[in-house]
C-alpha cells in the first residue's frame, strides 16, 4: 500500500511516500481503507521527536517506533478482527488510529464509530483528536455548567474551534481569543464575544471568567488567574514552544502543583480517545451543534507540505490529508 513513511526524526523533509506492507490486523482491530486523515500538533511532535520528552515517553529514542504518521482517520472498513462485533466490511467510520497517513490503517474497535451521516470523509477525519481534547477539557476537567462565562484561548485552532462550539452546546456564554484574521471565523462558529489578541490583552481588560480553556499562547499563570472569577477554573490544554527537552509542560505542571493551595482550580490533562466520547461527538455533529472547519486539504503525496503549512501558522480550523 501507499503510505507516508519516516525513518528518522526531523523536519517535514524526513517524510517520503513509499510502498509498504499493509498493517497486520489483530483480533480487536478493524482495518480501514483510509479516505482522509486529520493533522494535529501530535503529528508534528512525533515527526520531529520534539520535545525530547516525547522520545523518552516511549515513541522511540533515536527514531520513531511508528514509521507512518497520523492519528485520525475516516474511511471504509476493509476487514474486521475475530473479536469485533460492532462493524462490518464497508461501514463508513471515523476515529483514531496510529499510522493514518496511508491507504490502510488498523484501529481498535473502541476507537472508531460510524461516520456522522452529514459529514464528508475529509470533515469526519478532522474531528477525533481535536474534538476529544476540547470535550474532555471542558466537561471532565473544566466541569462546565450552563450559564457560565467561558473563555477559549486559541479559539481559531483545531482544539479551540471545537471548544467554542461545545461550550455553546453546554449552554455557556463563550468568548473566543484569536488573531485578527480569524475573528470572523470564530464569530461564525458561535462565539458570543471575540477578543483579537493582536489588539487587546484580555488579562488587562477586567473581564472575569468561570472557566478558561487555554490552548495557545503560553501566557503566565498569574496573568491568566487575573481573568478568573474567585473560584474559577483554568484548564491548560497545551501550547507550542518551550524548551527542546520538555516543551511547554512546565507551566501546566506548575499550575497543577499550585492548585491545592489557591482558590482557583488549575488543571492540566492528556485527552484519551474512547468510544463513548466518539459516539457523543457523532450525535453532536449530526444534531448540527458541532461542525468541523476545514482550512485546507492536501493529497497524501503532499503530506510534508501540509505539515509545513500547519507549522507556519495555518488559516484556522483543521488541515486534512486526502488518501
Ligand atoms: N492536552 C492534550 O491532550 C492535547 C491534545 C491535543 C492538542 N494539545 C495541544 O493543544 C495545543 C493546541 O492544539 P491545536 O490542535 O488546537 O493547534 P492549532 O490548530 O495549531 O491551534 C492553535 C491556535 O492558537 C492560535 N494562537 C497562536 N498564538 C496564540 C496566542 N498568543 N493567543 C491566542 N491564540 C493563539 C493560532 O491561531 P491565531 O493566533 O492566528 O488565531 C491557532 O489557530 C497544542 O499545543 C497541542 O499540542 C494538547
């Protein structure tokens, strides 16, 4: 099969398209004929091996253990393992699977669901990782409630644009923070208020939020806490940058350690894909409450260009590879 392959860590130049064996399907897996694969920062981290913490976490010290990049997919079931009961050959699905930048990828049965009927494969592939992250950040770690005032930092991004829509679906009043060129996009997905961080600093504007979901910018904790209500919650999803060894992990770790000693609730987390959340996202999409925004699509053979485009500041929403 055709796949994007990388044999070493590095820039997008390490990626090449080659012919490799189809993955082997295990008893609990489904094999998917991939039609589209989503791109997210995780792909970049595993491609570069940066920060080095990624390598120590088991992804391969000198070279990536998984040669084919990609975490998200949408496509048709090609084959099912012996223990699989929920899917049949030909079903249209979306979900999370390692090695999705390829014609075929294997996924755990519990990490795929039937594709939302109102989405194309490209749109569906843009959902899993980013939307899981937004959902779990708001619901599980932010304990979002209807009527709350919620601020989404990085509202134009892969995670942020789902967070804006999900927070609205939970009944919150939503303020999105993004750069000038994305203000209209963030408003169009339902934000009640939009702050252009190129022109205004929300931490100095006096606004107070019950919940802040922070996906970008790495603002210091002291400044973020200034924008919280007295018992408000700050959930740090992540931010790019930081040092080569640990990336941006220091700030959320400091927040989590400080949290027991202050009235604010300061949280960090790693999103975990699961069947229930994927089913919930499918329902929300089919009900029209959540809709992926696709910035650009690139064919498989141009996956390296897709990553270069993403790393130089993309146009908002998601970048998707078509296969
Ligand atoms: N904890 C987890 O489990 C988890 C899971 C997935 C992702 N993450 C992390 O979460 C972060 C966001 O991921 P993503 O997929 O949403 O990335 P993304 O698609 O690149 O989105 C980030 C967005 O932030 C905006 N931004 C950049 N600087 C900003 C600033 N100073 N203030 C406000 N917005 C700013 C960017 O657009 P504009 O500035 O042009 O508006 C961009 O749209 C990444 O660091 C990723 O590694 C964590």
